[in-house]
C-alpha cells in the first residue's frame, strides 16, 4: 500500500547535503554561532563546516 502526501512532490537538488545546507553562507558568517549546546559550548558556522568536511573525508576514506 502506498500512501501519498496531499502536498506536491519536492525537488531534490543534485548536490551533496552539506553543499545544500551551507550554500547560503558567506565568509562573513564563519564566526556566527551555528550550534550551541546545553553547556554553552558550541560551534560557529566555520567550525561546523570544517567538522562536517572532516567527517565526510573520514567516511570516504573508509569506503
């Protein structure tokens, strides 16, 4: 049984997820807070994009 949404289909872009998520960021956004944890320690957008890149590289290395 297939359940269809009453909403129109979405368009999925032909880019990677990080590229899609961070496409609107500029260099001036690198120092803005992106994620803040409960201990008030967090990541800026610059740190977050770098961390995502490292995780992606590690996964690619593992195949």
